[in-house]
C-alpha cells in the first residue's frame, strides 16, 4: 500500500471515530485507537505490519519526542512549589505503591502461568514486570484536564490532582528509562561484568538528563531572540528531534533527554514558553497517526492470550493509585473524605503509556517481551480511558469542587431575550416623515423580541423615511381560530402592545397587521407587496440551528424585491458599538442603508472590518482600509475602517467582535449547489457567535443591478 494512502486512511478514520466517541464523552485517543484497530490485522486488515511497524515507524518516534518534551513543560517548579509537602507525599505514595504492586502482581502471575514459554526464566519475568510497572505509574494528563474543565471543577483537590499527574508522568519516564536499561541487561545473552550492568542504568539516566538540560538551555537562548512564530516552531522542532536523536546515537534515553529539555526551558527565569505553544499546531496530526498506528498493531488474539496478565495489571495499578494516593494525602493532613478522593482521579491512562510501550519496539533486545507488554498496556489504556474520566468527575464531586448550577440557568446557544433585556432608548425623539415612503415590515412572533425588533424597524424607518409595520403571520391550522376575530387573540394583542409602546418611545406611530397564510414565507411576502415594503426584518429563532427557519428566509429573500434583514438577538440588545465585517466590497451597498440607520443612535461607534488573505502585506491592508473609507464618503464620517489579514474569517470576526454590541453582515444570495459548495460566511458566524447579529440579504432589485454591473 502507498504510504500517503495509508496516512490518509489512518487520519480520516481516526478523526471520524474520535468525533463519534466524543459524543459519548470519551477521549479522542480512544477513537483513534479503535479506528486503527478496525484498519489493522484484527479488523479489515488494510494496514499491515509492513506499514504500521515499518514504513510509518518514524511517526511513533516523533510523537514520543513531542510527548516527552511536553511533560517537561508541566514540571514547572514555581507552580509545584506551592503545595510541595502534600504533592510530594501523594505523588511518592501513589507512584511507589503502583510500581511495586504492579511489579509483584505481573511477575507472580507470569511465573504461575508460565508466560514466555519454556525458554523464559526469571530474567524474562523480571524484565516484563519492571517495564510494565514503570509504565503503570503514568496518568493521562489530557483526559484528566479535559474532565476537570468540562465539569468546571476548581479547588485544592483539583489542583493537587493536576500537579500529581505532572509528577507521576515525569517519574514514569524516569523509571522507564532505568527499567529499560535494566531489562536489556536481564534479557541479554552475554553476562558481562555485573558491576557494570548494575551501574549502567544510573549512568544512562543521569547522562540523558544532563544532555537534555544542556539542549534546553541552548534552545531557550535561541528562542528568546526570535519574534516570528514560524521561526520559533523550527527551533522547537529542531530541539526536540536533536535531543532525542543525539541521545539515541549516544546510547542514552531519548525520552529522558526530551523531558529534561522541556524542563530546562520552562524553569528559566524568563519562562519563554513560546516553543511549546508553537508545537501545539504541529502535534495533532502526528498524535492522530501515532494513536491510530497503536490500534493497528493491536492483535486481539495476542491480547486474549495476555488477558490474565492484563487483568492483573489493571487491578494492581488501580489499587496502587488509590491506596498510595489516599495514604499520602492523609499523612499530609487532608481530611479522610478528600484524601480518599484523590486516587480516583489518577486512573486515566493513554498517550504516554502507549509511547513508553512502543519504545521497546526500537530495541532488538526487548523482542522477547514486546508483544505481551504491548497487549497489556493497550488493554489497560482502553479500559482506563472508559472508566477513568467518570471517576475523575466523581472525585471532583466528592471533594465538593463542582459548582452547583441554578435550575433556571440558560443552556449555551439558547439564550432568551425578554423585553427587560433591551436597554431604554436614550436618544432624541425621532420625527416621522410628513409623507412616508412605504413601510419597514417586521415579523412578530415572540414577546421576548418584540421591543428589540420594533426598535430596529423604527430606526430603519427613519433612514428610509418610512413607517414601521408589525406583522403577525397566522399559519395553517390556527387560521380558523382567529380569522374572524384576530384582534381578540391575547398573544397577538400583547405583541402589538409591546411594539406600539416602543415605537412611541422613539417618536413613531406603529401600524399592525395580521396575515393568514398556509406558510410563513407566503404571508410575509404578501404583506410586503401590499404595503410597498422598503425592508423586511425577520427575527432569528431561539434554537441554535433551525432548518425550517432557514427555508423561510431563503423563500422570502428569493422573491422579495426589497432587502431582507435577519435579526439574531441573543443577549441584552444595545446598538451603540457596531462591527461590520466585509469579505468583499460588493457587500457594502447591501448593508450600508442598514448601518446608516443604526448610526442614528447617539454616541455610536461603527467599525468596518475588511477581511483579506493572511499573506496580505501591511501596505495593501492600509490601501484596502482607505478604499472602504472612500466608498463610505461622507455617509458615516465617524466610522473606523480597518483591514486585517486572516486565515480563518469566522474566527477573526468572532475574535474582533469582543466589545461590540451587534455585528452586521451581508449574507449570501447563492442557492442550490453553489450555496452547498461555497457556503455562507454570515450564517457560519451566526451559528458560533454569542452576541446579536443582523444578516442582510439584498432583494431582487439589488441583485438585478449587480448582475447588470457584472455584465458590463
């Protein structure tokens, strides 16, 4: 199989399965492993050993270096010093108990079962136990942090747990380096000098740490003088690869060297951690391939043969974590309830454990134990990633560090706007035109948005020298109830009364109208044609996604001669600070009347944000901002015009919307396949943003003018 095709399968399948398991609150690592398992010999057998253990082995090496370097960052002495007494006792307690319980349990069961065959003696058994015990010490930091953030846990036990994870990961890597060297001696065919073999693990560990610290210091000196993120990324990758590669070349531990390099960088006085941040963008695809490869190399038959050993490993590891952490916490003075909770949060096991297990694949002398060890660790990872996260949540709950939410708290994306959420009008009383030129029509369906919708419609009416008209469309089966006496409907009367009061506050009269139709879009269009509407305003539904509403907007915008504005009102509505993103200058004529109307609000601030490609030069950005300024002319003299380079328009708009009351954008008029293919920037922003928006779509007249200009 071609290497590029194999990579694409691993990444695509891993991402798909990871997205699915996230829906049931499982970590993405589990999804990548399951995807690899389905593609490997135990599944569809698409990714064979020649791919997973040969041509793609470089990804395992790269991923292990990145994991180790990241562990070094978490070993920040300044942060760990604050709770050093409790942290030291908890970490030493759980690491010591876990290491020796797993070592004794695995060695004992391997001896009783005769694992390794007739050729395996105590050297084989002890080597397996040492390496397995060192890996058992590690806890998955990503899973632990994700759960604590999800439940919004905050308090001393949560902080203690995170610090313990940092320490046990560092100790796991250190113990693994020693165990790997000792196991190489135990599995070697030649005896050699016993004193040399006893001293060799210590020498390799100390030498690896010193090498990593030296490379870390040099890295910090170089990175400190760099300003561009791209340069920092290059230097960071060079440091990670150089520390691991040089350590391998010298026969030292590449993982310990990488950990020490990260440790040296993060503990410098200036604490320049840009190298770690730059690597964040590089890590996800490498990790994705790495974990998928881990699953592809998993043989269920071999895993079944190591079932008893895997079970003993899981049980003794859990017992060591729980008992050791509880003893350490109690000896440090924590109350029994909290002390017994700490160990529950230390069970998750994922990336680092797999990374350490795969190191033995690179050492020919580890061949006798690699298959059994890999199956034990992967079985433990799958089990603990299923059971571990819920136990982390239970730990935070037992410690009383999960905030209790009020029963009336609103869910994200479904914030309801009530009339009290609209600030009072503090501008001058507007004077209606003596001879109105049509109407600004707006739909009323929800009392919580009646005041805000009326204010928008009244301001637009003042801009167009028109009058506001509130329309309630009564659809389908409800027509018979109100057809002859619609004014007696309490809901309609309440909506119209709220709207009239707000319009009167601004100085305008309000006309109201009830329309009966089989469909909402039909009723709105009929009312707009009857009154010569200048603009139609529709209120966005409260639901985050509403396919039926999108269909209504498309129908109205397609057939309406005037522009259609969709108002998304998600919080307290103010209209003084307005952001107007522009991805194309052709959008300006569509939204300019709307923005000019909002400019009536006293003390307003309007910012036009021209979105340009990321690589646009500073000179061209300045020219584009000036172009927008000239296009406005004297219409909005107080407006601020800026141009920014962006590699994600949606995120740039959301980031720049901070501090603004409302965002006004032009929405696409494309339909059918063109819309499916090109999408709609304004609608994507509306789904993700947490503040009010106006999405404006031009009517048939504006579209005809644009088509004529394009033909010319």
